[in-house]
C-alpha cells in the first residue's frame, strides 16, 4: 500500500511524536525520536518495539511514558497482519 506524504499528520502520529519528545530528558534521545519515520516494515516495527522493551525494562519507562500496553497492542496487530 502506498501512503501519502502527510500520512503521519492525518493519523496524528506527528503530535504523538511531539508529546513523547517533550518527555525525553536527553537531547540525543529526543533527536533520535524526531528522526524516526512511519514504517510499514514488520521487521522495522518489531526492531523498534524490541528497543522500546529494552528501555522499559531498564528504566521502567520510555522517555517517561509506560509503553507496555501500547507495545502489546502493536504486537497483537502485527500477528493479525502476519496471518
């Protein structure tokens, strides 16, 4: 599927990214977050979730935001896509 250039704005992902970036306390983390783009690649999404899981296990949060429930929902959606 081809997504329009403004897809992130249409679904509100840009606002979510800004909200999470505001919670980041390390400039490098904030810059890395802002550089991330929407992806339809299952492997890329799973890699990003694994990184978020690792950070959550180490700190209890990702940029101050508990991601456990969100990550589980994304993984469940990926399983449905695979089937």
